[in-house]
């Protein structure tokens, strides 16, 4: 796995959370946030497993 995939997804997720804060959306009620968080954990596990 490319070593830039996980940090780039984390940066995009942080930007997404900031955008939701600025638009005054509830980021805890958005199911996409949980999917992205699960994806980050899954990719982190794959990265650790590869090493």
C-alpha cells in the first residue's frame, strides 16, 4: 500500500469535519463520518499488518 494514502485520507477527513463545523452541521449524526472513521481504522490496520 502506498504510504501517502492513509495521511491523505486523514487530512481530507479533518477538512470534512471543519467544513461541517463551519456550516453548523451535526457531525456526530452524519453516518458518513462513521464510515470514514471505520475506513481510516481499517487502512491503519492494513498498514501495520504489511510492516
